[in-house]
């Protein structure tokens, strides 16, 4: 089993969009209305939005491959690209999605470790993320990886307000 990571560029825009739609939809479609899912997908993953995010120097996207097959992706933010004001010593994991068929192969752990490497490289003090309060599997995984819940914020899925737990992992 070989795992590889590749940093995304603007040339990957269409692949990133397709992967974003697929992984987000597979993860959340069973717990949200089709209208709210569609509204969110169109807002968050349209080509203009993704191009803007890919062009932001404070954001980085990475594809993860398992045995040379695209399996998922990671998006991290620093500085002003973070979705919450967490300070200069923070790195946000905004998105970490693995295709259904590649779940349970250690790729989530691998991508979290990639985020830690980036944070350490930039001499940051903590990694944080927001996770839907109803995503019990993800919450348990993040706790197992050393994250603790420190707060919450609102997340809008279409017109529905939901709650994301803010979880932080301190590096030093």
C-alpha cells in the first residue's frame, strides 16, 4: 500500500471541484435535505470560489493518493484565510475528505499528520478545525488524534443553521 500527497495547483481546479462535490455529498447527503445540500455545494465548490481559494497564499490544498488512485484531499489555512480568528500561531484544517471507497485505510490520520508537519514547519502552536456536532465518527477520530473541543460556531448548510464544534490540538 503506497500513500502519496500532491499539492494542488490551479491546473487541478476541475478535479478538485469534482472531488469536493463527491466527498462532501457522500459524507452529508443522508443527514441534510437535497435543497440545502445543492445550495451548499453550489456556493462552496463553484469554480470561481475554488479558484479564489487555490490562489490564496494562506491556503493550501493537497490530494492524497492510495496506490496511485485519487482518494481524497486536505485544505489548510493560515493567517487571514482561517474561517475564525484564531491568531497567527494557528493552522486551520478547513477540509479533510476521503472518498467512501478509501475509508478505513489510515488516510485521515495521514492527512492530519501532513497538517501537523505544515504547522511545525511554520512554527505554529496549534491546529484547529470545525466539525459538525452530529458527525460522531469524526469527533471520536479527532479526539483520538489529540484534539479537544474548545467552543462552537454556526455553519450554514443552505438555509439551515447547524453547529460545528471547534476542536484544537496544541503542538507545543
